[in-house]
C-alpha cells in the first residue's frame, strides 16, 4: 500500500497515478488515517483538474476521517487544502477564513505550509503585499523546519509575486532554487511548473519566442505526468496576444472556458483572457460580453484585482464599439487609477484610454495626467510595451501643441517597436507585432497631410511600412520533427484531396462513403498545422540574422534614378498618393479607401470570370472601362504625374492584390510592385548568385504545360527541369536553394485563414510557405505561373503574410505572381513572351510589359497577362 505522505506528494507530481493509488486504498477498506490521505489526494487531483465541487466533497470527507483519528496536524493540513479549494471555487471568504483558523492554531512546519497556501491564494486575488508577507514568513519557517519541498512551493509562489511587481532578479533567484528543490524531491509536476513559470518570465522580458518554446516544453512535461493546467492556457493566450495573434488566443480561451466549472476561479480567468483576445481581434461586442461575465464572477469571488482588470476590458470594448458618453469617461478614469493603485499590468493601457476620453471630452488637464502616467512605460517594462508608453508621450505632447516633441516621441516609439519586431524569429510573429507602430506612424502622417508636405508623408509612411520584410531572414530552427511534420502534412493533404475528389463517386457496391475519412484527415491536417506553427514560432533571432536598418526617405529619393515612385497611403479611411522622382515630390488626395477596395474586387472578379475561357462579345471594351474606374479610384489626380518613366508602386496592405496592368496609363509602362520603397531599394542592391542556375518545376494536373516548359527551358543554358512526377518537395527545395532563376508551374492555393499554409501543389503534396522558409537562400528571381500565387493577407503596419513574406527576406529580388486564378491554356504563351523579354540584366517589369503587349488582342490572353504582377525590382 502507498504511504500516506507519499500519496499526497504523488498527487502533486503524477496526478493520474495518484488517483489510481487513492482509489485502490479506498477500495481496500483501509483505516481512517489511510483513508484520510486517500481522500485528500483525490481532492488535490480533482481540484487541480478544475473539478472543484467534487474536490471539496472529498476534502470534507478527509477532514472528518482525520478528526476521528485525533491527529490535529492531519486535520490542519487537510483543512488548509480545503481552504485553498474553496477559494479556487469562488468561495473566497469561506476559504480564507478556514486558512486563517489553521494558521492561528499552528506552529513551525505546519504554520509555514498554511502560510504558503494563503500567500499563493492572496496573490491570485491581487493582494500582492499581503501575499508577499505570508510567503516571506513561510520560506523562513519551512527552511528552519527542514521541509525543502514546501520551501520550493513557497518560493515558486513568491516568484509569481516578484514577477508581477517587475522584480526580475528576485524572481529568477526564487525560481532557480525552487526548480532545484523540486528536481531533488522528484516532484515532476511541480518541476514542470517551474518551466511554465520561466515562460512567463521570458514574456515579461519581451522574449516571446523563448516564452513560446518554454510553454510548449511545459505542456509536454504536464502531459507526461497526466496533468493539465488552466494557467498554461491563460499564459499561452497572453503570449499569443503579445505577438498579435488575437484570433488564435480567442479560440484557445473559449475552448478552455467551455471545459471549466461554472463558478470556478479558472473559468473567471479564462473568460477574462477570452475578453482580451476578442477585443484585440476587433470584436468589441464579443469582448464586452466576456468581460462583463468575468467581472461579475471575480466580484462574486471577492477578487478585486482581477475584477478591476476585467472592468477595464469592458470599458475599452465599449469605447471600441463607439461609446463616448460622460459615464464611460468617468468609469475609465476611475478604473485607470484603481489599476495603477493595484499595480496591474493593464494600468498604462487604461491611462492611455482614459486620456483619450478626457481629451475628447475637452478635459485637457485630466488627459495630460492620464497620459503622463501611461508614458512611464516608455522607459520601463517589456519590450513589446515600450511603444505604448511612447504613444502616450506623443499624445500628451500633441495635446499641448508641441508638434516637434510629439514627432520625437513617435520616432522613439517606432524605434522601440522595430526593436521588438526584430527580436521575433517567425515571420508570422513579426508581421503581427505592428499595432502600436501603426498608430505612432499615423500621427506623423496626419501632421504631413495637414502641412501638405509630400516628403514628410513619404518619410512617415516608410518609417513603419513592411518592417517584417526588412528584419532579416526568418529561418525556422533545425528541427527534424518540424521536417517530419511538414512531410506528414503533404501526405495528409494529398490523401485529403483524393478523398474529396472521390466524394460522390459510385462503385459496384454503391456510393463510396468518404465523409468519415475526410473528417479524420482534416483533423490530422489541423493537428499537423498547429504543430508546425508552434515549432516555427519558437525561433528567436540571432544578431547575424538581423536585417538592415530602415532606409530613410531621403536615401530613397536619391536612389530612384530614372524611376517614378508611386506610394499610396491609407490614412483615416482616405487614400493619398505620393509621387516622387529625382528633384520633385508631390502629394495628392485620391478619395475613400473603401471605394478603391471595391473597385479592386470588381476588377478581380472580372479577371476570374475570364480565366474560365468563355469571353462574351464586348469583353475587351468592358475590361477597358473597368480599368478606367480602377485608375480613378486608386490614383485620382496622381495619374497626371505618370510621365513615361518606369513606375515603382508601393501600395498599402489592403491594396496588395491589385491587377495594376488594368490601369490604362500603366498598361503600356513598365512597372513593379513593392510592399515599401525601402524594400524595392534593398532588392535593387542584391546581386545575383555567381553560379546560380535555372530551375523549372512542373507540378501535377497541368497537361498543357509541355510546350510552355520547352519554350522556357530553351532560353536558358542547362536548366534543371523537375517534371513528370519528379517535382517532389525535397527535390524542389534542394534545386531552388540559391538558384538564379526558378520558374514554378504548379497549381497554387491561397489560404486566407492561415496564409503561411498557402501552397503550390507538387507531386508529393503541397509545398507551403513554411517549407520555403527552410531555404538557406531563396532564388534570386522567381516566376510563379500558378493560381493566386501573388496574393498575401494584409496585417497592421502594411505588413503581408504569404509567399512574399518569406521569399523577400531570404534573398529574392524579383517575383512574378498572379493575383487571381489564371487560365491554364492561356498562361503558356504569356510565360513564353515574358521569358523572351527577360534579357540578361533586364527586370521583370519590362518583360511583363512585353507579355501584356503580345496578349492584348485576345480577351482571355489579355486577362491572363493582366492577372500577373511584377514584385520587387
């Protein structure tokens, strides 16, 4: 039979085994003392699994059994465990009262253990000073009593208090000692908790890749001992939000809420996490519902610190939904001051909001006071929060009319945001880490528009545009398991495509039922994609991987040579155009951004219909008319600045997938598209590889490509051709790594739900963007003659997620891709004309102009040529 103390210890080390052992003791009709240990162990396991009502019943039974033995120390120990469970179940007053009684009646080791429990619970209630006092006393008592295991528990609880207060050195020391003591005691579950806590510390210090890696390690270690942790889900949501991945955080939080008991402490915390995620995802109504539920539950549990945090999310959500009345202003100010008093992490953001509301209500003094408090974050705190502090500083200066000081704060805030962005390894994290930077840049842009200063508007637009592409290459870690997951995903996707194709087919025995098989394969796909995302996000950035500093607008203007720069800027729902050439820069107000987006979608719809190869009479005329409307919506008066020079177009994220060739004034000009002028300038500086050859890839399902490939291959010396079943992912990746030119003819699929799983269909399955990120060096020039290969998902900061977000940082200077599906039969002649125009030293813009010119007379051919855009230089 398992010793009683060992059974309780097992409950905190290997919960699943403890539950089995406890049930065995109960079934064996043991005595009252043994049964008290078994019931206590069951109570601990059930409590930590979130089954709090069952846990409380077990612990009360354990107390009665211990009392029948007359062992007062056992009674005190179980009552302390019961007190903790009551607080976790939301019965805060009863739980703390139980613990108070145990502490008052105990001495020595028993008193230290009870103080540790109460200190932990007070910390979760937000009473940090009281918690620290309890935990300091507990550490001393337990060390004197020679109780290293409980000393470790007290130190780990104190670590959390120090971390919340920003005392990193003390937090590190407590965690190091706790981890050593847990490991020496063989407490695997609690040793896993120290790994979990290191993730929280890494997040506090702004190292999000390390935090994600540590959370994954902790999750694996919890799983090894058969345990789950609500705190792990909460902290994962917190890190995902810091990385800008709000939709994913919301899905995780909502799933956790559904699993937890109605009135439990864990449910309240996950409702709070879900509210923050919904708010960050731009769903203020959903955020308000979750925040109100969390606030009410926290209040019922007498958890003032948590309740104030949830109340702030509720106020912010109401503001985001458009509320601006005096009651909201007063509530925002009250909550900001309360959060400041409580030392909550939301205090700076709350002061930022309270300042905005005060300023909008004409209360300048209140606004200045709140912004001054928020601005304290600009020099202290995690790296991902520094930009928020500088934003508050900028708003404060702007309200005083100190424009120069406001712009200085914006520049410093953008530098802090860029520094945080460069620390992130995964391109997905870098792209989504742009929120505060966007608002800081907008302050400078608005000032430029008010002044009518085109150079200034260009400067502020370039300061924060497409910074993820300038952050250096984003290679995932060398990870055999990642490679295995990518290979498995290709197999699953191939089988999934086959299963879907088989749906509806009838065989001799009747209809082939594929739904169940498809569901299983789709579940495998989601599991593998989640694993791949998790592994790629763990990558931090090495100093040698850092990209070049952002290029100043003055340098861009001095390096345009014979090109005309056309930079479009979306600001406050309006579209502006800056045209620049050596010696002249102009700014034009174009019109509503929504109108431009609507015309782009109509033009794309027209090209998609023509891709089916059935043009109606008058199609070319209608296409010309659509092009004129598109030109007016996108360029407005700026069209008069097009003077025959090659054009470099730098659109904002929402206008990334524009078929620019449809615009009448651009149809006969060489032009190229770039996420930012700085990205174009960097591409021009790149040199082709000395020994990089040409690689031609043909994927499956393209029977009409033989002539296209033969024509393309004939224009290059000794090209490597992967076709006829030889175009597998590993062969393609090996061949194109460092190539001079890569022409890939393969069906492409853009994944709007997860752009980094957009893919090109090869013989062994899809080659995803994640696969391409494993290249040491991307091909210098890439031609993608496939469906929607040029589409990317826009994100804050005019960032893009898709093929371009990986290929450009890895070295690609020029990329030809389509923005709508193209006609497979018509694409061959277009590609042949394009390569014929691609002379040594020539750019993609001129070659694409030739292809458009040769296809002009045929509606389907013209639509196919217009679907392609030249990206880069």
